[in-house]
């Protein structure tokens, strides 16, 4: 049979076919793609420096009202809790006795002035007689002494009249400053005494108000050293202060530092800063506890490295993964400063344009090739552009 194919040829053809199929479907020449790594690009910037300090609100001026004379309260002329102006009448005391003393002092002054007029006439007459040798020198001296005594008597009675007038005026108690007056400690008919210990009422000026802050001396020395080293810049104006109220809300109006205490507390090692705030709506009240953010200056040519990208090695040094020009991972050590929100402030160890890896950190190590993906981090430190999950094996 001439058309039959030899058995050996069929076996060889079948083996060749199997080997060709195996080459087309086998995974020998495939490799997993590089993992994706999310990164952000660093850029140098001037980072504002802000300190958060505890503080307490104080009235910018406080006046405790006390009587200057003894008397009985006849009238109360203000409404408790209201605003008063400087010079407003607060209380009226019984003034009859002081009026009588004033009138008596005025009458005494009139008598002293009449006696002075007589002494002046007597001295002038004696002086003319002495010039014609009609009166003796002793008589002239006596007339001069009488005149001087009369002048002194007039001065003394005038002073007594002024004292009586002051006492009479003090029966009307006025507000020494403008502000909000508190409750009255006395009522009509109460007996008050001069310079008594208990105040009749208290006036507090609460627009503007002061806020006393506490700053550590160590932090002040650190800022001074940074300023001298050129790593901290101060503005030309006074530091701006923002307040956070007790309920966590922000106070709308900014304030400024008005003074810094010279002496440092021997017990706490801190010193006081005083800030002044306008308070037209009377939101801030004396005694309130607040937190103040003091914007004292800025750090020039600094970098903000996201905290999520930074870890610590066994020596406690800050480390992070960076991308090289060849898109491989490089582990780098650098120094971190203070925290700024969700970032670390870095002034050395990084450069402008460096790409720091912030996502996909679990799948990389030093030297790993990656596929970089630029991502964005919001103000809460959350990445808004997620990268794909790494592949665990070849596709089936």
C-alpha cells in the first residue's frame, strides 16, 4: 500500500505539535510588573511658625468702687450689668452734714478775709505814720506781723473750705472709667465708710480685653537661637494672635502681643505674654480660659514631609523612602523639626524636587523598582488619589 504514512513520521509530527503549543502558553518568559508607589514632590517654602499657648481673659481695666466719705446711701443711679461711661453718677450719699460743713467753712473764710482787709489797712496806716516818725518801729513790726497772720488765716480757711467742698463732692460717687458694671454690694439705706475694704461695685472694661498667655523660657531661648542662626524669620509687625474658645470655636478677630513679662517664674520656668483683642460683641469675658495660636514668624527654605511617610529606625532617626531618577526606591535618613499639622518640618537632608513615597509603603524596600504615581494629600492627611493594589502573581 503506497499511500500509507509511516508510523514513525506520525509520532514525530505529534511531538512537534505538542512542543509548539507548550511554547506559546508557558509562563517562562513573563515577569510581574513593578508595584505602584504614590509620591508627592517636595518644594522649599517659608513655613509659618505658630505656637499654641494656654491663656486667660482679663479686663483691660478694672475699677473697684469705694466711698471716700462716711454716709448712708440715698440713691443708686445705675442698672446692674449695664455699660457706664467715665463720670457717670453711680451712688448718692446723704450730704446734709457735708453741706453744713461746707457752708461753715465758707463763712469762716469770709471772716478771715475781713480780718485780712483790716490787717492790711492797719499796716498801711502804721507804715505812713512811721515814715513821718509819728509811729514807732515796734508798732510797724506789730502791724506787719498782724498782716502776715491774717494772710495765713485766710489761706488756712480757704484750704478748709476746699476740703469741705471735696467731701461734699464725694457724696456723689462717679464712675472713674467706662466699662460694664457688676452687681451692687449695697442698697439704698446702707451705711458705708470711707475707704472700706468691700467694694460697692466693680467696673470692668471689656472692649478691648487682655489675654494673658504662658510661654516657657526654654522655647523662647530656642526661638532666639534659631533666629540668630538664620533658620527662623520674624516679621516686621507684632506677632498675630488667634483665639480658640472653650467650646472649640474660633474667635473671629485677631489680636496682637502688647507686652512680654521680663521676669521668669521661679516655680514654673515660664513667663507671661499679654495680647490685646477688640471685643465689640462682648464675646470674651474676664475669667474665660482660651487657647491662643501665636504666629511669631516663619521658617525660610523649609520642606514639609508628610508624617505618614516618615518612620524611625533603631537609632531613633527619621527615615523615608524616596524615588530615584531610575524610579527605584531609596531609603534616606534626615532630621525632622516641629510638627506642622500632618507634616514634619525638615530643613536639611532633602532638596527641592525630591519625590517622597507616601503610599504603597508595605510593598517596597530599599532598591525596589516601582511605577511612580503622583498623589494628593488633603488637609486631614488622607490620600485622595489611591494607587492600584499590588499584584500577587501572574494572571491566570
